[in-house]
C-alpha cells in the first residue's frame, strides 16, 4: 500500500519532519494550535495526487485526526510515573456504574456498542448482552461472545488508559467524580479479546501495543484524547512511543495502522 517511489517518500518525510520539529520548538496553547495546523497542512501536501500510481488519498478527516493527536501529545506534560501508593479500583468508583443513567451498566453499554448481532437477556430492557460477535481491534480476530461463567471472559472491557496507569500519571490529583467518569467514559473503553487485554495489564504505549498493527494509529490517538481530557501526563518513553507511531501514521496518511 505504501508508495515505493523514493523521491516522493523523501519529500513526504521531509515535510512531516519539518512540521514535527516546528511543534517541538513551540510551547503554549496557541503554539500547539499552530503546530497542529502546520501538521495538517503538511499531511495534505504530502498526500499523493489522484493521477499518481498510488493508493487514493485518505478519506476527509483522517489527516486532521492524526494532526490533532500529534498536537495533543505535544501539549501533554511529561513527568515520571508517580508511586502506585494508595491505588485501588475503588478510587475510581463502583465498577461499571451506570454513569449515563440509561438504566444499563457501563460494561453492557460497551458490549452493545462494540458487538454486532447482539442479543439481550429477556426482561432487562435490552441491557444485559447475552451473545454477539466482536471484530476485535487488538488482535484482528473475530470472537463470538456468549455470556456465561466460563465464557464471558473471552471478551473483556478494556480501559485504553488503564486505571492504575492513570493513577500514576495524574488521576491522584483529580476529584473522585472525575475518576469515576474516567473509569466509565466510552472514549476510554472498548470491548477486547480477553487474552490480549490480560497481556496489556496496566502497561503504557512504551511497553505494550496492540498486536494488530492496523489499530495502532487509532489506539494511540485515543490515548492522547483521554490523557488530554482528564489532564493526565505522560512519561518520556510513553511520549516517544506515541509520537513515533503517530508520525508513521501521518507519513502513511492513514488513521488505522
């Protein structure tokens, strides 16, 4: 899928590197906005024209999404991980609370959102998901979900930013209500292969990435969105990993990578 013409790839890389260097040399909200604009322009100028023997340019919004994530990660503070002292799941409120007050707990809300062909337990007002099919983004596998003591764990609900990681990168400093919102925010949640989710644990982007490389752009972009929304910081290795992935996504001109 990638262009193999050396001069065009070199021009694209140079344009993107220039934009990234511009971002790195600036500080402050206005500067970040300017950097995001610069990256967006660089991406648009780097996209192949329709007359070239290349894949079509990415759909509208893809390059903007990448540039927005690049701008966000540049603006997120860099600090070391705080001690895990004081962390417990209870610090983020009851597990799977019904924070949107729709009568369904968060786990079932996310299952209903992410599965296809889902069915529900009778008498639960279409809340309790009993079966469905997951196109798992972490592994690229198709998983058939069946609720049960021995089968429910095949599909788990993952926190994109793990709660333990959040606690060590700023969540200690936000309110209990904000932590509860973070733990139940659909932006930070997704149904995932149970084995892959267990492998991830509380690792950050520097120590774990989805085995399915096609999802890494969206994964890291969502990480930046959650970090920014809840005023969490990143470690230097975490920032380096996310910026490296997003730069590669930008060079490819795609969101899913």
